[in-house]
């Protein structure tokens, strides 16, 4: 069956099935993520505690992704993916039970969020390597755009659903929903294994001789030697610390700055997801036009600018509009980065490189969460959003002199 260019990756066997499973699983992820941040704010009534919670939730993304990628390059990825989803299922059930029985507290919430983050830290690099294995280099940009579309559809619908459930007094249901969605993706993985066999390519065999530490040094050396890989990872680190933790400040921004309730907060997150969804669709339709580096450059400048504008929002509707813009630009940046990294990678280290990217993109989120939560506690949410975005933009502008020549020297595939 022939698909239009915007859906071309669906021609590859197994990818469509994986995409359906991810669409359902990600809905649960965003429902739980939205609910747990609001829960922590209600329990603590302190932005710095919210930042600390974000650090606990994100710390596994610093510790585990590379090792998960190393493991997925050496064994059948099916075992890694199913084990990760089982951990996510267990923590979601426990979270829901503790909330339902009013036994939940900050300490339990942090521990369960850490368990959730651990599952995701093992799942993300393995899944990203699996996507490349399923579709190949010819369809990787489109596959990433389609996956980003379902991810951000969940980012749009999930927070709105969480807001409605919380407003109806059904907070525990948000966590049970995540548990059900984890079972769905586990079932899809079993179906996919039956359809395509093992989840590992022939390139894995050539990588089995290196131990984890030696392999880590090899990947770092590759990142330093490859101009495009090194430059992208540097920029993503800046974003991870100074920009991405803006989501941690959305609950106090909605409640304390704009005077909103749980339902409206959910829709603020949904607006951010809508923008991300539109950005993913944009890349799916137009990503094959022009150079990937062009999309990358556009995103790294527009994203911090959108956060600076958000800090000045004076109304609920203005915040909705700006969060839509920030979601749009963030997805263009992220999708372009992953596509460029996938195409620049050697086959034998693809899972490890995706693990290194995950560490850079999500792993430094804890440091950024603590930074922004602490700044917001003492300097206010608006000033924190503006100052961190301005600093990120300044660093990017200064670094651009070396960034542009390096990227232009690398031929887009």
C-alpha cells in the first residue's frame, strides 16, 4: 500500500502497529504527568518543592538512558521495552492506590515519580533505536515526525483530560489510566514481536565486544569528533537546564500568577500540547523540503523567544496562545535534532547515541527544575521564566558563530 509523503513511514512493516500502541501509552503518560504536578503543588504549596519533585522525576533520565541504549544495542530490545513498561505499570497502580486512600505524601510522590522516570529512561532510547530499525534511513525523518505527532496529540488531549478528571474529584483515576495504557503498549510489543521477530538489527552483533565503560568513551569520542553531533548535544544541554523546566512552573503560573484552577491549568498544558501537535504535523508534511539544519536553526531561536513572551502574558487567553507557539517551536527543534543525530550515527552505536541524547535532553531536567523552582520561590515565576530564557538565547547567539559553519559543513542526507 502506497501512502502520501506525509505518511510514508507507515509503509514499513510493524511501524504502524507501534505507533498505535504509543498513541495510547502516551495519553496515559501525559494524564499522569499533569495530575502529579498539580498534586504536589496542592500538597506543598511551594514552587521550590515542585522543582525538587521535578528533579526526582527527571533524575533517572540522567542516570540510566546511556546504559539502556548500550543494553539495547546488545540484546533483543523486546525485553528492555517490556520490563520498562512493567515498572511503569506497577508505579501507576501504587500511585493511584495511595491517592485514593489519602495516604499520598510528598515523599511517596517523589519515589513513585522516580520509578516512573526509571521506566521511561530505559524505554526511550530503546524505542528510538527500534523506530530506526523498523523504517530505515529513508523514512526516519517522517517516522520521527509521525511519532512526534502521536506524542503531541497525547500532550494536547492528556492534560485536558487530567484537568477534567481532577475538576470532577477523580484524581486517582489519572494514575489508573496510565496503568491501563502501559498494559496496552505491552500487548502491542508482544504482537509486534510475533510479527517481525527479534527487536535488534544485524549491526548489534558487531558491537558486542565493548564493555559499557569502553563503549561510553567511544560514543563520547564520536560526539566530539562529529561536528553536527557535538553542536546539537551542546545546545540541547543548554535547553534542558534553562528552558525545558518551564513546564514545572506552569502550575504556579496558572494558579498564583493568573488565578486559575485545576481545569484551566490542564488546558494551559493542553495548549502547549496543541502547539507541539501542530509542529509535529508540520514536520511530517514539510520535513522533506529543504535542509534539516534550517529547521533546527529556526527552532533553537524561536523556542526561547516564546518562553520570554510567555513570562509577560497577562491573561489566560494570551497564555494559551503563547504556550501553543512554544510547543510548536520545541517540537521542530527536537525532531530536527533527533533526525540529524540518527542520520549522523554509526549503526553500532545508534542506541547509545540516542541514550546520550536522552541524557542531554531530559537528564539535566532535574538541575533545571531545582534552579527554576528555587528562583521562582524568591524572584517570582514571571522573572524566572524571562531570565532563564534570555540567558539560554544569549548563549545560543554567542555559540552560533561556531555552530553555523560546523552544520553547513555537514551535508544533509
